[in-house]
C-alpha cells in the first residue's frame, strides 16, 4: 500500500536541498537516508534520500542526483510516497494509519449507529473524522480521546461519547430546548 509521507517545498540554498512538509508521524522511519520514495508526479521519481537534517524547525532533504538549486526547485510540490505493508501498525498502540480508520463504523457508547468514516481531515489543531450518516449527510467528529473512546479494528468500529450538539440534528436540539424552557407555544 502506498502512503503520502511528505510534500517537497522550496529549494534551500544552492546545493540541492529542499524543505519538506512532513505528512507522517514517523519521519525518522519513512524519510531517513537511503529511503527510496515513489513520487507524484511519477515522472520526477523515484527519489532516494541522500541526507536529511532539521534547520529552523523544518526538515531539509537532499536526494541522490539533485545537486543544485535549479534541480531542487524543479521538485517543488512533488508528493513523496512510501510503500507500506497494509498490516503494519504504528509503534504507539494509540496511533493509527488513515487506511486503518477508513470505513470504520461509528457508534455511540450506548450502541447507537452514527455512520461510517469516509475521510480523515488533518488540521493543525486536531484530526477530524468525516462520518457519512445513513441518510447521506456528514458529521465531523474530532479525533480526541475525550470523544473517541475506543477504536476496535477487529470489530471495525469507532466508539464515540459525543458532547451534546455534536451529532444531534438541529431540529432535535431546538425541540429539546423548547421543552426545557417550559414555554407553551
């Protein structure tokens, strides 16, 4: 299985280094010297990492055969793709690869069906599950421990304990507020 692990940014310096936007939780494993990566577009690769270093908080890579700024700049926006065994799991038992989470059934702690994960959105502050409900609508579920209480890969489900309003229909919320206020309409 192929996973995007980074995107090449701008050239750095004049000797062929590039900045990269890391898209993996395991850069030391996927982006180390000697790693051979497929690319998108395919015509720019495969690329073999020669060296890597962190400079001012950014990862800089140099690829074999890329020796000057022009060659490095030609790689800008190229996606770097690693071949990963589909059965491989992250080292941390509380971490998951996106492909492991896709298509999991989402249920609440009381067993109520919410839907199925169709996408994982990686935002700067947190990841979100995009969950398609049985009626075709979508709901966004923050992938945080307080809400996603269990991931059961064997049962192919994610158990959530959503706060009020996260998955409730707007009409249900409005009617429960009317009931609570005691106003007769």
